[in-house]
């Protein structure tokens, strides 16, 4: 456990010192704290699938409000993402890979997912 924590701490330090702070990579590092054997490629593929579906629906003639409505509609209606209250007793609601598999997360991680997709 201590070896895993040391490696994770080094990954966080590297992410923090990088010139570009990728929110997806940072969120996956947080998930790796609880789930050390987490495979990140399926999570990234799921994010890219959602991103492609959003991209197909967007065009240059939409206003920013219409673009936000398209994004919200795809995430919450097509993929059926649901929100739950923030309960610290259930930490799985804070991990991106669990939210993508269960389709349910708290407002904090749902907002992070929304920002990643934007």
C-alpha cells in the first residue's frame, strides 16, 4: 500500500508540475487512490464516445445557449446520467469511472464530467 501511495504521489506531483493540467487525468488519479488497479483506457474510451456523440450534434450555426442545451440533453437524456446528493458515506459517487458505469454521481463529479466534455 505504501509503494502504491508513493507512486501515486509522484504521479500527482508530475501532473501538478506539468504545463497543461488535464482535468481528466487528474480525476483518474483521484480514482486510482481508491482503486489502484483501475484501467484508464476504458474510461477514456467512454468519454471519447460521449464526446463524439456531442460533436456530431453540434454545428457552427447554433448559439452558445443551444450548444449547452445539446450537451446537457446528450449527457442527461441520452446517456441517462443522474444526480445524487453529496453523501460522504458513499465515496463511489466521487469517482469518474464509477459514475460512467453506474450513471449516477453527485453534483461535483457530474460538473467535472461536464467540464471534461466541454
